[in-house]
């Protein structure tokens, strides 16, 4: 089991959250589970997301997918996310 960490800013957390929640099934298909969302105290639109990843190669593939990029853009993610996998 590995930990997938995604950090990014969003335009508006209240608009972003429903899009994040709606994408749960896509994450689970790739073995990305147990998502936790944290907001920085000094900027509530600056997020850190932690996930359990069953397979590192599958997590890397999911994180680099065009589907995720499209989902993030549609949800209001600003700039490129910072994505790390630790095992």
C-alpha cells in the first residue's frame, strides 16, 4: 500500500467539492481509496489530498491520465497539481 498526495489550489472550494465527490468511482477503479481532503488554515482554497493507493504503477497512471486533468480543470483547479507517491 502506498500513499498518494496531491496538492493544488482551487478557484472556489465550495464549487470544487461536489466535482471531487462525484469522481469517487473513477478513483476506486484505479485502486485509489480512503481520500482525505485538507485545507490550509491560511488559504481554504489551497488543498492537500491524501489517498491510499493499492498499486504504485496504477496510481501513477491514474495521476497522469487525461481524465484526471479534465476533471481537475472542470472543477476549478488552478495551475498544475503537485503529485507525490510515497510507499
